[in-house]
């Protein structure tokens, strides 16, 4: 973890009695220094925020709120409500009226609701547990039951001693949760008590806790206490979704504008379903193109990689298309305003003034790194020559037939005039002799 040093001018605690040993003196000084640091931190807690930096993981935590600065703002700690509560305990009649009023009530999620048996815990006029990293980890490991802007239904309500448990969208637990592990039978044949395969539950759980007991409440007061997580006042999903976003994003979505850096959910709330989609490749990067509008009207091309908009192109009749690639949402969804990827993400290079761009087709690559000092030469450098262009050997003419006396003559070629044919073999018939014409005398 990060180290903290004493401010300038802080004197160490006085040494113990002279009769103490040297080791005791060191221990006493160490304890006194720790006490002084604790006193200084306690004194300055009211005027300064304590920021803790984990040097191993790089996590930055605000000591006053306990919220990490790299968490999405929808997972940060909520603003506590201020609903006046009575000190009288909830009686049986009010309990039944409260259940009858809230049963099957519908609202819109203002925060992501994770699945899981534990669920979220909201203190009345207090904070949410978990929040920050714990909230994000629960949503990642358990999955989401409802996203911001989704409609949720209070399917079941249980009022206990000091809390009210709400089951949303059927709850996170399957039916007959404990009976699923029970089997009945005789001998080796055992049959489960719960027959059949039921659908996996997709609901969530929310617990509203109080200090000692559940006070006398009305339905409106319960809805006001749940307002940071569930809104029962909004009428449309887009209103519930945009209420969880920064002002800039909210205005863009309500005005049906798409900004580079938006998520696909934001694009759907702003423009609706696209008229057509296409999947293409830009080098090694796959992307999806969402197309809104048809000529002669304005056409908008929204390029999406993964879950984010990386490019927006506006095409109007008779005008040059306007292309937007600058991320305008970067940092708006963070609790401390930091960008989503401080260094631009993996594989991204930031060009600065003075950078040298080399053309690999016409320029040689830069020299490899070396441990030599600038201008240092080694004794072997004198024997190292400069590479010259490669000289290819000239092509030799084809050899003439008969130029090499050791070469066997080619039988397929014509026999020269000065070369005598080999003697005929007696065992083979010779060439036929020409016959004289009829009536001619035969020579003697």
C-alpha cells in the first residue's frame, strides 16, 4: 500500500528514561511516531480527503467514501434519501395493507440489479451494500436480472423484524429450493421429490433494512425509500434509463443523437432499432455497421466494435459526408471523470510532437537498442565493413553441341557428315536393296 510521510517541521516524540535499554528506546520511538501520524491524520481528516493507492494493483480508493475511482458510475454509492420515519412499530393491520398495496407493483430499475441469493441491501435513509467494486463484482459473477431502464415487478414481499425483502421478477431462487435435494425411494431406486426440469430463475432480491424494527410506513414512503434503485414515478423506460446518466448523455439520447463512445443500449434508446445492419472487417478488427435512414433523407452510419460506438458518419444529399471518431463519452461514466482507458487501450499509440514516422517501404528501420554510450566505438568496429548492393552473376551462354569431347552425342540430333555410322550388326537384317525395273537386264 502507499506510504505516508510526516509533514515538514514535525518533531519525533521525546526519548524515554535514560535507564531504558537501547532496544526499548527504539521501540518507544517507533510507537510514538505512529501515534503522532495517527493524530495528524485524525486532525486533518476534516479538511482533506485520504486517497489510498495500492502499489500492487494500482487501485485508487477514496477514504471518505470508500468508492474506487475506476468503477462505472452506475455502481457507485447512492445518495441517501431523507424520508421522515416514525418511532412506532408496524402493526398487523398496516402490514397487510402495505403488502396488498406493493404486491405486483411495477417500476423501472435505476441501477443494475444482479442475480444471486444474497442480493442488494439498502439501509433506510442510508447507503447501499455492496457498492463500488463489490457491486460490480456481484453483477459480473452472478449476472444481471435487470439493467437501468428495464421494467421490474415486485412479485413477492416479506416483512421481517427489521427489514422488508422484495423479490423482483420472480426472485433469484428456484422453486422448492430445499426439496430439490431430497429423494424418496426403497433400495437402490431413488426418486427426487421435485420432478421435471424448471426454468432457471432470472429475478433479483432487494432488502430494505431499518435500525431496530420496521416503523409505521405507507406505500408512498416505501417507494420514496426505494427511489435510488427503483423509480415508480417515471412513465417510460427511456426516462428511467436517462435519469441514471450524466446531463450531456441524457440530452443527446433525448434529442436522438449518437455520440462516439456510447454503448449499444444508449444507441437503441436514442435511435431505436436500425433499418439494416452489416458486418465487415477493417484490417484485423471486426465491426458492425448500423444504418439509420434511406436516401433522399439523411443517412447515419454507426460503426460498433464490441459494445461501443467507434465511428459515426452523417451523409446528406449533395453534401460531403461528415465523420466523427473522437470519443465524447470517455470519462463521463466514471466516478472521478477518468477516461475508460487512460492510455488509450492496448495496441494504441499516441503520436506526440517530434515523433518520427518511418515508411518501411522506402526507409531503413531504426537502429536496434544498444548498451553503448553515445559515440562509443569498440575495437572490432574497424573490421566491420559496410554492406554493399548484391551483385548477381551474369548469365553464361548455352554450350554448343560437341564442344565438350567427354559429352555423349545426342542420338536425337542429326549426325554430322564427318561422323561414320556404326557398323551394321550381322544378326540384324540390313536395309532393303532397290529392285531394277521390269524388263531390265541383270548385271553379271
